[in-house]
């Protein structure tokens, strides 16, 4: 074997060692409704993205009775470079999962539930029927709870999107995540224009639509502005913008820490462009203040 191959070392993306700025530091959650919900989660072995994703806003969201649940298993068929969910072929869907999620929402007395999922491109319908069953089950057991579904792109297949539309969640969200130029690097199997087409289809079908951007990956101000304009062009009602944080050494490095002042500028852009609701700040995540987006 030639020496240049024999001695070749694997490429490893080094984790960002820079000290996080003060605006990314949060107080440890505790007390009140948060403590009550945390106790319920532990006692009933419930699963929320809030905990598993180590969301910095967990105290605030749980404190007002908002939580995010993930369906479709714990393995994603895609390998986005910002996400820490395991990649591979997913397990068989749990037919009881829709009921389990509905019961979790009931036990936790969640007022506004956000439901998301891994991508299931391995399934004939992309998991769309499972999505519909979950929404219907939540409605059955929690008629007063409002819903946001944070869905994958279903490869742009309208018949699969229709299954979500037919059960009519209050908000349907699909995150564009990044600007056009970086999409191939950040969301390897996704397509910028396909996501825009999905959001347009949802809006044309009468859904209140929402999308999200992670900043600090190397995008420019002009690209952020262009993406916001594209989202408005397809009728997106709500936009969230937050700081990307590298989950492990094998994920994309943070290019920069966007300042609170810059996030405020981007918020003003969103308002000027006509978004119904804009959340923009270093710690903003897709489901942050989700209950307010209905008003």
C-alpha cells in the first residue's frame, strides 16, 4: 500500500473552543410550573425535545405550559450537519405512539403542543399517515390544546403534505434552516427551492405557515435578507431566527456569534417585509414562544 494512503488520517471537524459570549448564557431553570412538568416527565417516562435537545429556553416554555414532542422514532434518514439526531434507517413505527403523545400532553397539561419528527424517507408515505394519526389522537384527548406541526419536506410530495393539511393543525412549520448558498452543505439531502415550494403549497391550501433560520454558519447579511424575502414571497406568516451552536466536534463549526444588535436588525427586516410574527435573538429556537404565534 502506498505510504500516502497508509498514513492518511481521518478528517475530523474540530469543535469550536471559543468562549461563548455572555448573551448565550442562561440561568438554570427551576421552580413553579417548570418543576411540576419536570416531575411529570420523569414519573411517566415522557420524551420531549425540550430535554433531549437541551433547549436553553426549557424553563420559560415549560413555565407557560408549552412543550415539543418528537415522533417517528429517534433515527433520521438524513444527515444534516447541524443536527445531533442519529442517522440511518429508522425502526418500525410504533402504532401506539400517537396515543402515547396524546396522553403525555394530557398528563403534562400542555396548553400549546409543538410536534416534530425525524425524516422518514425510508417509508412509502414518508410517515405522513403517522403524522395525521398523531394529530387526530391529540385532538381526541386534548380538545382545548392548540397544535403546531414542525414537519419535514416529505420530498415535496403533495399527497403526503395533504395528509397533514387534512387534519388542520393551527400552525404548520417547516424550517428552511439556512440560506440558499449553504443549503447543500448544511442540509445535505434537502433542497432550498423544494422547501420554499412546500411552504407555498401549505399556504395556498390555507395553512398558517412558519419557518426558521439558524444564523452564524457563514451567511452574509445580503443572503439573510434574500431568504427572508423568499419566505415572504411564498406567504410564510411567522419566522424565527436564532444562533447556531455546534452540538459535537463532528458537526459544522460556528462561523460567528451573531450579536443581539444584529438579531434586532434582522427582526426589523422581518417586520418591514410583512411577517405576521418575528422571533429573533441568540437563544431563539423554532418553538420559542410558540403559543404566541397563534395570536
